[in-house]
């Protein structure tokens, strides 16, 4: 049997985490096919076909798929799932929204958010906000799996030439209507894939004070993150949230500023290679995961930090 | 309009979860339990919609062992009208939960079903979407704003890219984000009054659903520990360490 991966994209480009999911899916089954569902998304099908691990691309194109509504996606995934032992997707908001709808229709108990493939039926996944790791074995004949993208390397994007096959659309559901998407455009690296992330918490005190973080992010070519408290307080938009129910990040360098380090925040960043914590409360739990802790007032420390960085001329981009 | 809200009893979000030494799970004995946090938002939203006059009845349902009733009692204390406890012992997976909820929906005939977007114990994030699939209802997941209209819902969803707005037909499933609202506390008089509200008990085994787990839990272990870090005395020292020791800048 083979594995079928559902690609996440924006009808123009493949989302980077699809490449991480391809790596994981091809560890489950080398005969990996990718389902590209969307509207006028030939360029996506083409670029997926160039990923060396991909053996075949199934492309379904229709206007009803333009906005990725799961009510329309699930039937067409089911229709194309017959010959596959594993249906796979990355565990971000796209996959989290879609996959359980597919799994229930297939009467399969989904395995969510895996971080390691042990065998074709056994996987490692974090539970309790990453405070425990569970090894689980799926006994369903057809398995539905979502992948934590940051736990797998992205697959190379060139060198392959998989066949692209067109498939028919399914009926439109008419249960849901898309109204709008408010995307926050930014020239910065994406939070999920950035080499450096600098995050602010409640200690920032206001949205305006995030400019101290922005200045350092500019210098380090870093993505900007935030704790839930900072998002709740309206300092910054929800797409920056790092944590159990936000984004999981694994950068080379994570700098937590004015973040106390609730379990739920640690769940989203504690696998980072190097963690720096800047907090005036020396007892803050964030220091327990920090490689380098600086007990200081962030309003004094951040401008000094920028000044010190400016003295260096060898910052890696 | 009638709203059914599903609530789950989990280890309290403030508890530092510990893995059992024999690798069979996590320690739950003498550990503080409470309602799964986003389920509190689901109840709050349903009660607010009722208070606005757009809904007539809010029913809270939980699935689990006897003590799971506490979560329904709490829902009744903050404004739900009626409770249902579906009794089941042992591990129950989201697929089985959604099949039980399907039966409850068939019986109660709600117009809307609300629940938290994810339970903070197994972190599966599946039940709402699965229930929507089984009922062939629309799903509005990760909701941070709900606007009840005449025959539809307008829901703002938190997605990776930012915010998305969709309109779903009613009946509909909504899974709630923590930013949807600020859940109220139950006052003592309301806790006392809640004790008089109806709480129906149903045995899962009487519903004719196979709830046997399909996923075998082989082992639960501690995640790898980070090695202890150091405190630096100054920003200057921090930058030197990052450059020369960690070599990340």
C-alpha cells in the first residue's frame, strides 16, 4: 500500500510545512503520492511533482476548493483515498481542521501531531502540552495521521519528476460560505521556519513597546513571537502566538522577553536549540528552560542588547 | 434555538503533569482536575447567546467516569439549563466521543453544538470536526468570534495566517478558542441553585456504540530534559556567550 499526503498551499505556492510533512510521510511509506486540491493551482501541482520523495501527484482543480473549506475537501479526499494505507497531513490549522473530518468519514481513529515515525503503525506524539511523550500504535486498517512539521526536516524541492494525474471534483457541500481571510503580511521570516525567534510576553506592557522587539528582530532577521498573554492583551495579533494551542517553533535561537514561561508557552518553544530568557523576575519558570538567563528590566536590557548587536559585524542571516 | 455544549474533565492547566514510573500514563491520583479551559469558553458563549435572547436552552454534556459530572455541575452553575452525563470508564478516543455525541444530538436535537477546540490532556484537536463529519454539519473550528444571525452563523476563526471569517448554515458545530470570551465564575448561590437543575445519566453501553480504543498506548515517557542553563550578569556577557559559545549570532 501507499501513503497519500494532502498538500497545504495557497493556490499559488506550496506551504513550506508540506515539505516537512512529505519527509515524515515518506518515512511511513516510500510510495508517497500527494493530493493537491485547489483552484487554478497548476503551479502547486508542478512544484510538488519536483520533490524527489513524491512518486505521483493527484491534482483536483475546481472553484469550490478555492478557499480550502473542509466540508468540500473531505469528500474529495475520501474519494481518492481508496488505495492508500495512510492519509497524512501537517498538523497546522489547515490539517487540524480537515483531517478529523476525513478520519471520521473513514471510521478511523486519527493519530494527531506525531513527532517521530517508529514503524508504519507506531508513532511518537507529545501529550499534556509536551510534558509527556506517548508511543502509540494505530490498529485501524486505514490510518489518518497529522505531522508536527517542526519535528521533521523539509524535503528537497527539486530533482524529482513525478507524474501529475488529474482527478474529478466531488459535489460541493453548500454548508459553509467563505467570507474573508485577514492575513498579516510581513517581510520577516515565517515564525514556524525562522532560524531566530524573539518573543514578547505580558511584561512588554503595551503593543507599542513591541517596537523594542522589532528592532532586534530586524537586526537578527528574526521572526516575532508572543505569549498568549500578550495576544490576549491585544499587544500583537494571534498569528504570532507560540504555545500549546498556538504555533510550535524550533529555531536555533529563541529569545523570550518578559515571558514568565507558563507550561502552555513552553510547549511551543522548549525544543529550540538555544533559549535566552530576559525577565526581571528571577524566579520566573522560563529560566528553568533557558540556556542563558538574564535577570533584568527588559526596557533597559533590550536597547543595550541592540547596541551590543550593532557592535558585531558578523551576524548570520 | 437550543445549544448543546460538550465539556471534558481534565488535569487542571496549572498542574505540572508527571509521568508514571511504570510508563502506563500520567499521574492523576490526588491531582487537581477541572474543566478543559476552552470548554469553559464554549459554555460562556452559549450562555451569552441565551442571555441575548437568541437561544432558549443550553444543555451541557460530558462523557467520562462519575467524577466527570463535576464539569456539568460547573456548567449548570454558570447558566446551562440541563446537564447530561454519559458514563464510560477508561480511555475513550475522540472518534468514540463524537459517536456518543452524535447520539446525544439525535436525542436532544440542538441547533448548535459548541465545544473547546482542543482538550489539553491528549491534545488531539479532533472531536468537533469528527462530530461535524458524522452529522454532515458545517464546522467552524478555532472560533474567536461568533455572530448568530437569522439562519446562519458568522464565525471568525484563528488560523496560522491570521483570521478567517466564514458563514455556516445552522445547524452547525463550533469549536472555541480561548480568545472567544472571558468565562465567568460561578457564584456560591448559583452553585447551590445548580444542584437543583436536572442532570440526566446515560450509560454509554446503552447507546449501542463500540467505544473500544483503536489506538494502543504502548508507552508514556518523560520528554528529554534540557540541560541546566546559566544566568548571565549583563547584556554584554549574553551577547558574547551567544556569539562565542553558542555560536548562534
